[in-house]
C-alpha cells in the first residue's frame, strides 16, 4: 500500500491493478484480441495464467494505451516481483509475451508515453523485465527504444531458442517424406509394434464436454508417469485446455494402449499457426515410440486438416525438435534500469558486470582446432 499520490498518467495511458480492462469498456464485453494475435497475447491467456498459472496469485498491473481516434488499444499485462521489479505477466508456462489488444503495431509515441508513466513511479519499480519476446515483432525494437528515450538504461538478453516449421503449402505426406530417415523409421516401427501388441487407439479432442474432461485426466495420468517434474501450478494445464476448447484452439491428442493412456500432447491452433505446447509419454513404453507416433498424427491433423502455415515447437533447443522442424529463431528479453534510483543503479551494475565477465570468459575459453 502506497500512501503518496500516484503520478499523473500521460494522455491515453492508464494503469490498472487487475486484468478487467482487457475486456473493453466494461466486464463481460469480451476480449478485444486483434486478428492474428498469438495465443500468448490474448486476454484469455493472461486471465488463465494469472488465475491458475502461479503457485500464489501474482500482483497484476495492466498498462493500457488507448488511441482516442480509432478506439483501439494495447495492453501490457505485468506483475510486481518480490524484489522490486515490474515484470511481464509470464513464467515457465509462457512461450511468448507481448501486448494484448487490437492496436498493432503500437505507435512509437504511445510506447514512449507508456514508458514515461512507468518511469514516473520510480520508487516502486526501479527495474523492468519483459520476456520472452519475438524480435521480429515491431514491439521489441519499439519498446527498447521507448525505454531508452524515457531515461532508462535498457538492454536485451537471450531467453531460448525456438524451432518451427514453415509448411510452405505442402501436404503432410510430402512433409513427412522429407524428414530424417531415422525419425520416419521410428514412427513406422512404432506403429507396427503397436499393431502387433493388440488394441490401441488415438484421439484428438477439440471441444468442451465429458470427452475432453476424460482426455484432461488422461493427460494428467501420462504426465504423472513421465520423466517430467511435477507441475508448479497443477491446475493450469486443465484450465488452459478448457479455455482453448471454448475458443476453438485446442488439439489435445491422447494415444492409449490397451485402454490405458500412453502418450498425450496439447497443441494450440490459431490463425494458421499450430503451437506444440505440452507433451509427455509414460515411462516403460519407449519401444512403441508412442510420442513420435502421436506427434506425426497431430502434425497430419494440423497440416492437412487445419491447413496451417506454421508449426511452432515453442520453448527450447531440445535436439528432437530439430528433426521435426525446419527453422530456428531466438526469443529475447528486455531489462531496463531506472538510473535515478539506488536499486536501479545497483541492478544495472550487476547486469553489465555479469555480461562483461561472460564475454571475457568466452574470449579466454580454448577453441577447438580443426585437424
């Protein structure tokens, strides 16, 4: 609780302490998502994440920039960190972050007014951190420039590699024929072994209802028997599946062997893009390549059924993703320090000292010599 008077907001800029302003002029009006927005930049995503994606409810801040002429707006969903930072409303469940709303790209002068509003509250937020960002989106360069013009010391940093597939109008059979031979053989061999062992089935769930609830339970069962650690926020995946089903985004695939779930994958399909969000397979069934068989089936569904232009493997440089995808890009973050605060200057010193040290260590590391 802050007793002092809040700084005056620049024209067209408003700061809220909840997400209700994402719904328009009044709660219940419906989200104002722009056509083509990433799932991770929609009102539904941010509501699900804030409500179910953190072990404890985050302290949400929503910075809204509105264009009076067009009636369109953009909103930055943020949260207050425990260490005096103001961060993007994102975490390990977020493969991307960026502005929500129907104003895109956000005009540079509007971003500058938004950053000026944040800087005016320097005692609360000496450090800003936004991640992960699409460097090809104008918002990335625009926000970095706006922060610097507002007086912040701003920098960007690497978050993770992102593998994706450009479908380029192909059908699934053409795409599959071009995959590495070991992967194609693993899928074919896995299907043969599944056929030989007896009954198995594969279903893709899209719509709300009892079948989806059973598939969500199957996903949880597979995840619990997989190699992956327990979820930090156990209710989030179920909530995301229900929200995505209501919006028509969901593709929840479950492969069952002898009536028991053996592999499960949650994909999100929106505006010509399929995102492979979460996957797992049960330990002890590796000989069936159930995960690869399920991936191939969902890939066929996305390419031939949904006719997507892109398939995105989202977060990480895992080696297996390279076999399925065709291209790689990087997701980066932005960090900004308020030089008018002691906390901001200290954090900036640690940031640039650490960066300099890493570069020095890299320069001194021995390099492999070609034979």
